[in-house]
C-alpha cells in the first residue's frame, strides 16, 4: 500500500485524494454562499433606495431655516395648494390638519389659513357628516374644530360674489342662499335713519357680524346640518321647498336674537319686491300637503333662551349650548 507524506502525519494516498476533493467542494460552496449574500445585500440596498425615492418631499421642507415672520405666507401657499380647486371637495384636509402637530406656530397659522381660504364646495361631505352629525345635542359643550371649519366655509362662500343661478338647491350650496337672504332681511331690520356715510359703514359692519353669527348658528343646529347635507330629510316636514327655506331663514334670524314677527313681515315685503332669492314652489316628493304657509305661534325671549311655542310640532329645533338661544321649535305655516 502506497502512502503520501504530509507535514504532520502520513496518510494513505487514496485518503489524500479524498480529502482534497472535499476541501475543494467546501471552498466552492463557500464562494457561492458569499456570492448569494452579496447579491441579497445589493438587492436590499436597491429596495431601500427605491422606497426612499418614492417618499414625497414635503412642501414645507426647509421652512425651519427661514424666519418665523414669513412662515404664515409659506403656510398660506401650502394650504391653498392642498385645498385645490374651489369647485371640488378637498380630500387632503386630514393631511393639512396634520401640519398642526409640528409646533404651536404651525397650529395657529394652519388654522388661520384654513378659516380664511376654505369654501363650502371644498368641504369633504362624508367626513364632516360623520364628525358633526353623530354628536348628540348637549353631550359635548363647545364647538368642535369641524363645526368651526364648516362655519368658515359657509361664511366664505356666502361672502364671495354669486356666480350661480339664483335659487340653486344643489347640496350643500343651498345654505348659502339662505344665509344671504338672512343678511338682507337683517339689514332691513336696522333702525331707519339718515342715509349718510356713517349709516353705510354701520350696514357693512352689521352685515359682516350677522353673517358670522348666522354661520355659527347654522353649524350648531342638527336640523341645519340636516338641511346642508340631507335636504330631502329636512324638507319632508314641509309641503314645498319654499316653506322649508323660509322657515329655516326665520329660525336662523330668531336664533341671532331677532323677533319672529318683524322677520316674517320683512321677509314677505322683500319677496314681493324681488330683493330675496326666490323660494322654490315645487312640492316636496312624498308629502301630501300643499300650499304656502308661514310660521305662527307665540314668541318668548328670556335671559339666555329663545323659545317658539307652536301649535303643532314640539320637536326641539335648536341646540347652541349656552349661546344666544337654546331652542326654537317648528311651527305651523298659514
């Protein structure tokens, strides 16, 4: 038997060949394993770089290096970019509100910009219906953020020049016509005096104040919210759409502290003169009553409550939670 000499010991020649074959095999497997590991690492690096490239760059990137005084201008541009076209709903409203979490300055400036720029068509209907209409009256005091945003949207839409046709009933734009009619009626209820510059300034300031009050009152009433988002559900209590609109305007003005009888008489006068948006005479589908009727009933005002005691429906109409009125009840039309 032949032997092969190694550095430490002597092995059979056949065993030496076997050992060299096994070492070559392990060496090759080690090379293949390392090659696969490097391929896997390279693939992971490519995936990380690809995922990082897909992350959108924030529109507010680098704002921290700028003076705080000009943050408001930049945030205005960013909020306007997110709101988009004034004709369509804004689906990025949640992303805009997330900017408030950066710091107190962002919280203040983002809300200021939203209240200044948002209009009613940009309000996401379903999100606001879930956030506002699910709240039970009297369960939570104080206006929520969604109520305030909705009030600002209504006020901005009502203050903008009217471009659509009068009497538009497209939800939720129909509330804008009601607010404008209420402002016209409220201006005619001012004490008559000398028509001078001071009188004009008083009317302008009064219009701005009453419009803000009307918009806040509209967002705190669940029936006004029903009128905004589900007008068919609100109108089913009335014979015609005109009755529903006229009653809502009367209730809004009563909510802001006006007496019911002067409001109704002024409304009838302005309708005859054509100074108000026309009330639609179409009958409400599924309602058997017909003919136009106006609210009737006794009106009583207390320290912080306004009550409308009507001969028919005793359903509570208003819920302002400690504001200028507490309740208005639906009444008859004659």
